[in-house]
C-alpha cells in the first residue's frame, strides 16, 4: 500500500515525512515522566523480615548464618573470653552412664556426661536484631572452652577426655557444653573382704592452665542424675559425693581450684557366694570329718588328701582372679591358706593316730592319763564307747583270750619235747596283756581325735568371725 501511495504522491517526499514522524515519537517518549522509588509499591513486612538485608541476593541465607558470621569473624578461640581482671566461672557436674572396674590393673573406667556451663562475653547479641534467634549451636572447635582435665587420669599422656559435640550458646553469652566422656582413674583397692568388698574411687577434675583468679570451678546445684545409669552386673554404685577444693602450692601464690567426685562401689556377690563361700564351708566340714572317723580307719588319709587338693585348686583360682596386693591380703585367701596348713597338720595327726591304733604296744598307758580318760573327761569328749570297750576287755574278755591262747598239748604223745620243761619267751608271757593295752592306746588315739576336733572347730569359728 505504501508503495502504491509512493507512486501516486512521489517517492522521496513520502520518505522524508515518514522519518519525521518517527523522530517526533522518540522525542515524546524520552520526555515523558518516570515513577520514582518512593512511588514503587513496598514489599510486605513479613517478606522483608524473612530475608536478612545483608544477603539480598542469596535465597538460602538465614539469620543463623548472619549471626554466626558476626560473632565468629574476629573470634579467637585460644583466648579466654574475658578481661584479664575478671574471673570466668565454670559450673561443672557429672551424669554417670556406666562404671567398670579392672581389679588386676586397679583401674576404674567411668562412662559419663560432663556438664559445663560458663559465660562468654564475646558471644552476646540481641535476638531482636536477628529475627528472634536466641540460641546458637556451635561446634566445639569454634569457640573457647575451659581446659578441664582429669588430674588422676590413668590414660597417660591422653588429656582429651571429651567427645566432639556442639555447644549451646544463649544470647546473654551463657554457654552449655555437655560432651560424652570416658574417664579412667587408678583406685587404691581394698580387697580384704573380697568378695563382699566395697571400693572407693576418686575423680579429680580441674583446669590445667588457669589458676583460681582466672577460672573458678563451681559445683552445679542440681542433684546427680542416676536415671540414665546402665547398671553393671558386678558392681553397684552406692553413693557419689562432690567436693570443691582450693589448693595452694609452694611454687605459686595463686590458688588452684579443682572438684572431686568420690564414687563408692559395692560388689554384687551372689555368684561369688556360690563359687567361693559354699566350697569354703564344705572344706571346713571335710576337715572336721577326718577327726570323726574311727582312729584306726585308713580313710582318714584319703579324705585329708582330697581336701588338701581341693584347697590347692582354689588357691590357684584366687591367684588368677585377684591381683597381688602389697599392703594386705584378702581374708578369703588367708582362710584357704590357713585351711591348707590345718589340713596338712590333720594328715600328720591322722598318721599318728592310725599308727597308735594299729600297732601292738608293750608299754602300758600312763595311769594318770588312763584314769583321766576313763572318767569325766572321757565322757565329755564323747569317748564312752571306747571306755566301755577297754573296761570289757580288761574284766570279761581277757579270761577267754587267755584260755584261747594257751597251747594245746597232747599229753599222751610220746615226744622228747615234753620231757624238757620249755621256757616261755618274754613276748609270749606278755601276750595275755596285749588286748587290754591295745584298747587303752585306741582310747588315747580317740581322745587325740576329739581334742583336735574341738581345737579345729574353735579355729574355724575365730576365722569366720574375723571375716564377718
């Protein structure tokens, strides 16, 4: 159409008019008024508060990012966050989880949570400036932490007792750090009353570098929590006491503060009662039964030997179970050692009694001893049966034995031996008196057994009383 109009009206003139119209339109657009920043619609208040002004172009920025950057940009974690004239008060407490005891190494292992609470003046902010954020979770390697170590540690050069857990920082600068901890300490074990013993171990915590003018340790006011405790099958925690100590050393005028946690453990002993105490009672009974057997019974030696072997086996068991103690010996080991000595003496006494009962002797029992054993003393010792046997041998049976022991001679026999009077040897002339003397010596042997029974019973009662 424009070409048709150009042919009718003239081509050059039309082009000039067209360019003029386009130029005037551009000038009008440039001179038209534009709206200012004040006239632009403002974004909603919630949208403005949801995004930090420092990061207008980042979609994933949070108030936590801004707060952490503002707090830790120039933070030095190796410097105590307080003036050198101020004291940093650290509140500390323990929450026990599990306790183990290694008796051979005299070492106690404590699994616990160490609760530490202090104020950091460099970690304070106003929550209204950061979207209402009042708490911040920071890793343990990013901020200053008190160098609380276990003074009596059994881990050698290892002083890092705590796990790598985050700290909770509040807007007023209070920092809470509760790391899971593994504490090993040496204990002065007292095994005298094993397996009914009660042990006391001490955990001593304090600052390794700072004195009391810089870091002041205080005990938490809350009571110790035992709800999270995982019980030990062998040990039971009876009590845990806490104490704050202030110590002065000759090298330095400053005070050094530490806290002491004292744990009292009681051994759970039902299993040990079945394995140790009951066999001990059986050994006592076996030892005493040796003296209740007849004086001429050879089973005395067999029973005493078996008892001695059992005692030796238990002593080997104790050498594997218990550590070698320099200042004391467990009473149960002392009891078994005494039992071994007493069983050995009873074996020697049994040999003497059997020898006295079985050997025919030509020497009479002393009259005073025989009279004493045949009287009230013998009755008190329970020798009535032996007394009656000796009396019957002397008054009744002796005549029959004498007749039975006479040689049978055939008077009608024509033998030259009967023509010569025979001289009886000494042993034959005293043979008629042997049964009576033998019974008397059996009575003496039985009396020795009864006296040993009474003496051994008293010794075992005294040992049991000392143990209990």
